[in-house]
């Protein structure tokens, strides 16, 4: 080992501090003259052991800073300090091939020495930053530039440093292009033309080769540090003997990351741009974070090892070394004795009792001893006792492993430069996120943001909010992007599962069944070949496992994203605790809600929508896969599914987008129910659905595919009780609109209706007045619309009841029993409360609470008597208008569907429900008023028997059936009440007539 390398170890702390001082002198161009003079004075005094008299003269006169630097900074002390870096710098500044051949950082290259402690004569220098040494050498020799002309060794070392990079860091994101600075400095001096040529040569060398060199280093470090991290994770006991390797790996990696950051931001024009980007940087950052995590996680393992090492090895060896010193003054002897005593007093119980170690005084005494033994004319010269210096520096490292691991990490693994290059940091993240092999390591970027809090200083409190906002913003952006991509991958897999599930739907079996039937009947195969349909399950049959399907790729990508999200439970960025899993939860909720809505294929312009059963099948596939995600990542998938599905039962979701409830409510109202008034769609009691009637030149959907009991049950499953309530509220709004219009018609004909009411016992006169009523057709049409809506609501309620009975049978049984406790003495308030509860569960009630509430909001509070009178006249208006239906050609009764073509059979439901709700509002006897309605209706219908014009009574029997339906559907009426006022023989004849067999003839 040469003399220069000895200085590394002997005066390590002094040399390090002096190098930092040189940095400060150069960086602070506006530093006051006194500070510079102090530095010069200290250099001379330590070197010569006496004051420099000329310094006093310099201080007392006005001087030029450059003259002072040129005069004093060339002293041997600074030059020797820089030359002391030669051995270390050249050893560290090697190519990746040299590192690889030397098995650098490898714990298992020589298995026999795996448990041996990692030691070095220059222990603290092993993890000294190469970037710092480079900066010291470049700036130091620019200040002591005379040495470059006088000493070839200095020139060689300076040129080596100048070839490493194109710019060096001054402070944070402030850099200097040192080649340009050197050329400008030397251009104004005589005899430095060769140095200008050397600088240009070094710049060319750095431009052409440094990028590739550092790229290969990063490639080597990724594999070497990952291997080290893997071994230490499996065997954490090796963290004790191999702790030096950990800090070397962190320091080397940090230097390469810092170099890449500086050059990627500041070197924009280059022929080799690939040297300044790294799509695999995430992996290097990740393994650095892993090493940090291991040091924190196994802190006690490390402490137990080094407590034992210090007490039973370092203390003994240090005691022997001190005793063998030829000269040891009293003051130095006291200090060294305290070293031995401090180390010998250590024991394992201190670790077990969680005692806090503090060796700052120990290290300060060592610094003081270096000062005592480094000045001129000292009896104990540290340079002549290299063994003591090496042992003490090693011991200091061991003490730092007990009380200052965080300090070592700050020196070796500081990634704060990213804080001052936010755009570059984001670009690097996006570049890595496009590389599939880097997906498991993307969490390193938000983890790096946790380091940025070390940038702040108590002397600069104004920086705190700025850096805090920047750090948390970057962390949020990274986690948002990671979880967004992960949730997108999950949704893609949901669609894949939905496609597989869709193949099992009954509609896709038609082709298979058709082929089987033809084969059984031995029918000839059609020459026109049909496209063969892939059977479910064929996707799992593979001849070669190497072939990846789309689902395989998505699963692999999802696994990698989940690995990175699962890596840390929470991050502490400044004062903010950030939980990555919560980001994924919020992203997944939003995207799952939108994906479920896309299943409907709802188009408001064309009123297209998927059948509820198909959507339900897709949703079940979605939810099934989402539940399986818990095997990948630790999130509450049950909560996610509940929140998303609950939002679908509301009008809008958390993001303000429409939901399944809104889409299907709009579609059933605007598409299905609206077309019932045109005769295209009719309500079929036989099919318990709405049915599309065949018609020429009109293309429409099949209503029965959307409104049968299975589809409505699927709808109830999708939107739940809350969604069905929302649907009911919109249905009630349409009913109240129709009732308001009916009341307006009553007001227009109020006088005539009063005459009709007063002539109930005079059928002929009543009929004459009834013929004078205007808008009878309009009244019946609106009542039909109300009836259609109420029938649809009844079907929806029945479907809801069936669904809830399957999910909560015991609770449903209790709810249905509530209807049995209602008595005539039950108060109106309790009656309505019970009705609301049972109706919310889908059970039927004597009075529809939703209709009751909707109509009560329209009640005329100013004159309730007038409102009651309008209600009575409205019922009379409907009753006396029924005969007009007999002349309508579309009033024909359909045997197959057990209903009328124009849906007038729905008026029975409308009359019962409207009468019950309105008379409950007014507190009147519902049964009595319905009996009165039957009297008016029967009188009016009996009068059409006297008509001679067959066109006016064409569908008389079909209309008669409305009275039967009215009594059959009403909870307040019975057939015995109808018999006295409308002979049952007429109903029997009507049934016989409408169910008369239809004779089919063939031409």
C-alpha cells in the first residue's frame, strides 16, 4: 500500500471534512474573504506547525480571491489529501466486467468464507461515494491547478475523474459542466494550453464511453444486489458478518442512479440517447429498498452480532495494539483507554433489554485523537501507527452498526435527487411501467418518495410545504397509475370470465340442439355449411403449454401488479400515511361500476339495452372473479362488491354516472310501457309478461324477453330493493301525471257528471247525460295507461318478493305475517307503516303505499271537500265511459293472452288501485265507493244491450269481462256484490263468446 492510500485510513475523518470544505469554497463564489483565509490558515498551520505570517498581511489588505487561491490552495496538504484518493478512486472506478470477474458483492462466490466477517483495511472508504470522490478530485485540482503541471500523478488522477461524467452535482439540481469550466479557467492562464487539450480529450472520452460504462454497471448491480438481497432475506443472520457488503451495494447503486439522473436531465443532445435512459431502473431501486428494509427488520440481529464482536474482538485487539505502542502521551493514553473500557462493557443483555446505544462520544474522541496526532511535532504520529488507525476506523464502523444505521443509510442510500427532478422521475416511472419485467418493482418509485423528507432542514422551514406537496404528489401519481393499470387488468379478466360464462347461456344451445334433433331424425345435412360454434371448455384444451392465451397474459400481468402493491402495507411520506391497497380499492370500485354499466350496452338515443338476465350473468361472473382477487392482493373484495352493487341500486353512483337502476328505469318507461298505448305491446296475464304483437312493417323488440318473470327477477337481483323503489317512484310519477290530467277532464265535465250522479236510478236519463260527456276516450286511455303501469309494478313487486324469499326466507316470513295483524281498528299511521314495510319487500297490500304517498302529495289541502268531490266524479266518469270501449275494434279479447289487444283489461287494476288510494287519503270507506262504481258501470254496460247498431256493440262481451276482472282483482269486492246489479248469466255468456273456438280453414 502506498503512502497516499495510507492517508485514507489514518486521517479519514480529516480528509473527508477537508474535501467537503474544498467543495464549499468552490461552490460559494460569494463566500466572504475571511472564510477563505481561515481555510488557508488552517492548512498551513496543520502542515507546518506554525503560523503563516503572510496571512495576516493578506487579511489586512484588499485582495483578489483568485490570487489568494492560486497562492495558497496549492499547498502540499490539499494535494496530498487528493492524492490519497488515488488508490481508492482507481479501485472503485472500474468497469462492470472487472466487478463481475472479481465477484464483487457476492456472498456465495467462495462458500467456505460465507460466514467470515467482511473486513477491509479501508473499511469506511469501501462505501464512500464515488460521485463525492469525483467531485473532490475535479474541484480540488481546479483550485490547486498548479499540481496538474508539476505532478504527473495528479494529472492522471484528474483526467480519470474528468472522464467519468459530463457534469457533476453542486447542490440538488444545480450542476456544472466541469469540462467547460476547466477550459474557461485555463484559457486565461499561461502555460495551461495542454490542460485545455486534456480537458477536451476527457470530454470526448466521457461523451463516447461513460454512458455505456455506467449502463453496464447498472446491469451488473441489478443482478448482484438482487442476489445479495435474496440471500440475506433467506439467511438474515448473514447481515452481521456481511453488513459491509450491504452498504457497499447501496453506495454503488446510489452512485449509478445519481449519475443517470444528472445526465438524463442535463444531457439532451447525444448520439447515444439509450445510454441516458434505463427501462429497468425500477428493479435497481427496488433491491436498494429491500436492503434498507432488511436492515430495519433485523436490527436486533445486527446489534447482537456487533455487540459481541466489539466486546470480544475489537476491544481485545485494541487493548493489545495500545500496549504495543512505543510512544503514548498521557492525554492520548486516557482517550485510548476509554475506548477499550467502552467496548469491553458491552453485553448481549443490552440488546435484549432494548437499551439505546450511543457511541457519538466514542467517535468524537477518535476525531479528537486524530487531531492530536496529525499536527506537526506531536510525540504520537498517527501515520506511523497505521495498525491503530485501521483498527479504530473499523471499530468506528462497528459502533455505527449499533447506533447509527440510519446515518449510514443516509450516506449510502440517499435517493433525494429525484425530489428535484420530478418530471424526469415521472418519465422514468412511465418508461419502467411499459416494461413487463419491471411491473413487480414499480412500488420502488412511491417508496423512494418517502426519502424526500430528509431534504428538509430546520434552517429552511419555508421549504417544508413545497417539498411535502411535491413528495406526496409524486407518490399519489405513482400509486394512482399502478393501481389504475392493475384495476384495468382486473376488469379485462372480468370480461374474459364473462365471455366464458356467456357461452353457457341457454340461447347458445339452440344450434347444438338443432343438430342433435336433425341427427336423430336422420334429416339430410344442408349443403350450406353453418359456422361451427366453439363449445364451452375448449379454451382449456391445449397441445402446447408454451402458447399463451389472452387470459394467461392478463393473469401474469395482474400477478406482477399485485406483487408490487402488496409489497408494503403503508408508506410514510412526510406526515402522511399512504396505504397502496386503498388506492387499488378506490380505482377498482370506479372501474367495476363502469364495467357493469357497459354490460347493459345501454344507448339512450336508440333505446337499446341488454336483457337483465344476461347482465346478471355477466355481473355474477364479474363478482366471482373479483372475489378470487383476494388470492392475489390483500384488499377487502367483499366491501368492494357490496359498495359497487349498492351504488347500482341508486340513481347515480359515487362518480355521478348513471347506474343500472337509472338505465333500466328509463328503458322500461320509455321503450316498453310507452309502446303499450300503441297496441304493439300488450299485457298478458296468461304469460305473466308483456308481449309484442305481430304487426307488418314495424320492427321492434320482443317485450316478453324483457318482462317475463325470470327477467324481472334478474332485474330485482341487479338493482335490489332500493333500485325497485326508485323504479316504483318513477312509475308513480307517471301515474300522478295521468291522474292530474284526469281531474282536469273531470273539471271540464263537472256539471254533466253531477247530473249523471243524481240520475243513477234513471238509466235512460243517465245514459243521455253520459253521451254528452267529452273526452270519454281520453279518460279510458289514461286509465288504461295507469293500469298498464300498475300491472308492471305488480309484476316487479312479485319478482322482488321471489328474490328476497330466496335470500332472506325467515325475514320475509316475518314481514308477510305483519299483514295478518291489520284490523279495522288499526290506526291509519300504523296501517301505512306496515304497508310500506311489506311493500318494500315486494309483498302486495290492500292499498299501495307508493301510490298513496304519490297521490297524497297532489292533494288539494286548501279544499279537501272539493278534492273528494272530484274523486267521486272521476270514478263516475270512468264507469259511464266503459260502454264506448265496445265500439273499439282493438277491444277484442285475446284468448291466448287472456287480455285485450288495447290493454283495457288493465283498467280493472287501475280502478281498484286508484280508488283505494284516493279514498284512503280522504279517509272514506273504500268498499262502499267501489260498490257505487259497480252500480254506475253495470247500469252503463247494461244499456248497450239495447243498441241495435252492431258496430257499436261489436266487442260488448269483451267489455263485460272488465267487471269480472274488477271484482276478481279487488280485495274489497266479491262476486256476491256484483250479482244483484249485473246478472252472472251475462258474464257466463260473455266468457262463452270470447272463448268460442276459432275455426281454422286452409285454402
